[in-house]
C-alpha cells in the first residue's frame, strides 16, 4: 500500500519535492503524433477526423456532426430516473454559477468615461472523454457554466456518445454534438471542418493526446487549462474517522491508475489506521485493479508535527481536491493558498463536489492551483476596455500624454494627441 513518511525520514523532502512537480507531464513524447493528427484535420477536415477515428478506434464514422434530431432522440432514451438525477444536479450547478455573472462596470472622472464591457464568447467546445469511463457529470460541469455565461453555441465533442451523456448535454444547454474524440476531436473544434464551424474556447479533460492537442491549438483558440490525473489531499487530525478518510482517498484512486491519493496526518498512528482502512475498503471495490495501482504507485502519507506544517505542505502540493477533516477546517483553510476545491469538515465528501454540490468539478491539477482557478462562468467571458474623453479632458491631459509619447520616441503618438487640442 502507500508509503508513510515522517519528517525525520530521509526521503520526506525528496518525495514532497517530486510530488510538487507532478504536473511536469512529458507531453513531448506524443507531440509529434498529435501534430500530425492536427495538421491532417486542418487540411482535410471531416475526412481526416473519420480516418483517425478508424485508425485509433476501429470504427467507421458516417458523419462527424451528429444531426440534432438524432442526438436528441438518443438523449430521450436515457432512463427517467437518470434524467431526473441529471436535471437536479444541473439545477444546483446552475444556481451556483449564477453568482459568477459579471455585468462589467462604468465610471467617470475628470471628463473621462471609463468602463469594461463583458460579453460571452460566440462558441465554446466541451470535450468529454469516451475511454475507460464516461462521465455525464463532466458534461454538466462544463456546459452549464457556459450556458449561464450566455454562450449561444455550445458544441460537445465526445466519441460514441451514450444516451446518458446526451441527456446531460441536452439538460445543460449543448446545441451541437460531434462524434469525435482524441486529438482529432480537439482539432475539429479548433479548426472547424466542412460540416462544423470552429469554436472560440475549448474546455474539458482528456488523455495525454487531448492535453497535448489543447496545448498546441492554444492561441488559435483559448483553453481553460491542461488537465492531468485526478488527485486528492486529505488532512486529518487524530479525531478524524479513518473510515471516512480512506473512503475519500479511494474516491479519487478509482478514477485512474495515475490518480494521486495523498494524506497528511498529525501522528503516525492515524496514518497507519488510514492505511489499514484503505487496504480493507479497496478489496470490495468494483474498480479494485485501478484503485490498487493508483494507491501502490502514487499514494503518499506525510506525518507532520502540527497544522502549520500541514498547511505548508498542502500549499506546496497545490492539490485539485483538498479535504480538511480537522477540528477547525475554516481556520486551516486560511493558511492554505493553493487549492482547487476545498471540502470542509468531516461531513463533506469529495464526491459531493463531483456531482451536485454546485461548483464545477473541472479543476486545476498537477499543482496548477497555484496560478489558475476552477472552471466557471468567467472562463467563457471576454472583456473590452471602454474609454471616452471629452474635449475638456483631452485638453487637460494633453501635456501628460504628449510628454510620455515623446519620452518613448513615438512622435506620431504625440501628434495624435496634439491634433485634438483646441
């Protein structure tokens, strides 16, 4: 099972440093192949997407864009109880993201009117994986914030969409669906094809080929980030229930063999209890093989002297999901700056955030919580600076503007001000 390291252990610092750099994914090993795929899609559009689908998935694709009547008919095949759950979850996600609306601002000083206009992008691409597992919840968590932002065109890219995924898309406000995954799906969204108009922004997690493709098309389109394996950090004091702590660790370990389940405790005894509980619970998981590989290869428990050290370690790791199962979770959170999503208190499972708490579960991974944020309405907005001078204002500020322009040797700039003087 996972290693437990105490501060006195020689490998403590080295392990912490290595984990802090876990986001340094080697995308270069697939970059050549991904560039070839993207170039093909850029040059040959639908034909290239179909060719790549046959090559990588072994299936013939009749068309890239799924006709609206077809995918909505398939969405209707989802069982009523599934639609009910997805609808309830979507409503909770929608209510949360309504609070992120941004109406811009405007103010005036000295005859100068300044402000910011905020509008939604015209089109957003939502990527949903179709490999080891399918997650209708991820469709909700990406598409609902886009819909709340007011994006008029929301395109879902996913291979072999199921009725459950399509029901989530319909409920969330998706307007178009393409049956394409991998780097070719990203290429179709970014470049467009004969049957698909390109989008302005691409969001959503995927495998290493998807991550590399998103990085390569960034600049032509915007992206929300490059997602790595899922991860959780649980900070547990000695009063925390090892059963709950272990359950939360495994809730992420079962996602993927490369997922990270990390633990910080204040005593070796608590760390051992959690490790024993993980070993017990893992035996009955349907995805035991996946979870076991994750725990074996990537799980680490750090035993620290106090909560100050716990906060320092957590801040250095900058983990996607952080569960604070301590007496005063709010106080501890104040000491941790880099967190994707914080789950406060022993009654708050990370799974609540995955499905129906409200915030999007599309979160920064690999330490990216140091500099970026969870997916939200703001990811689908663009801002325009607004500037209007009155005749009196330009006269009053002309000396300053001309002086700064000439300081930088830009005479035409200065003259553009001078010709407006009375």
